[in-house]
C-alpha cells in the first residue's frame, strides 16, 4: 500500500502539459466572426464589403471590436493547459 502514493507522484511528474491552443484559437475566431456578422447585420451592412473612408462610425466600431477580439484569440494559440 505504500507504493500507491509513490506511483501517483511519479505519474504526476511524468505528465506533460498539453497544448489545446490551436483548437481554442479556432473556436475563438469562429466566435469573433459570428459577433462581427451580427454587428454588421444590426447596422444594415454586409460584412466584407469595402467601404473605405466612407464607412459609418458604427461599422468602424464593429471593425475595432473584431480586431480586439482577434488579438485576444491570438493569446490562446500558444497557451499551454494542464
């Protein structure tokens, strides 16, 4: 019975951290895309249409939020999990 705790400690020492970053990154990007689509639809615009300088403030706000969301997703790509 004394060997059970020792073997558990050895098993925990040998356990490596896993990288679920790529899967989490994909899920996060899909979420960002869904939100920006809803944002554009609420404004009455089509996501992906080029408006350039003539873009209304609401569309620029959608783009800014989308960029912030993508930046947050980038952190999940290399984040190790246990």
